[in-house]
């Protein structure tokens, strides 16, 4: 079974210039891990995920002809997958095999070497 993700899990976007960054998690889920709040599949507030500069082809600044623009996450839904048996106040917990699609064309995934919580 995949591991659950908590505050400061390292995430990666295939369209970001810096590629990786920490996932910031707020405590609304009501579950704490050693590194902070447990992440859920609804942990997608744009303020929680920012990679700085975006090179996605559908980014409005790139569409205007610039090679890159600011990273402004526009989720095309919630994280895909998650732990259906680990339910928090905010829904299923986020797992290290989850993916998030950005409407600008990027795909965000949880990177290896992240703070996780073992699940069974």
C-alpha cells in the first residue's frame, strides 16, 4: 500500500522551471503526523502549491509568446488516487502515488524522499 503524505512532502511538476517544492498542508483534515498535518486529496489550494515559474504550453503568459510565466496552479480536479480507506474531515488522505493535473498542462506528482506516514 502507498504511504500517506504529510506537511512538507516534496512534490514535482513536469512544467515548472524549479521542478520540485514542498507541499504546504493546513490542519483542516484533523489528523497530525510527525511532520505536521496529514495531506488529503483536496489539498490543492493554489497558495499551498507554487513552483515559481511555469513553462506549460497553456499558461496564459506562454500563450502570449513568452517562454515562461508565473506558476499559478489551476487544478483540473482533486488529486487522483489517494487512500480510500483513510478518511479525514477533508476526505481521503493523499498518498505518494497520487497525481494532480493542472489546467495549464502540467502534471504534479509526489516525489520520492518525502515525509510520509506508513499505512496498512
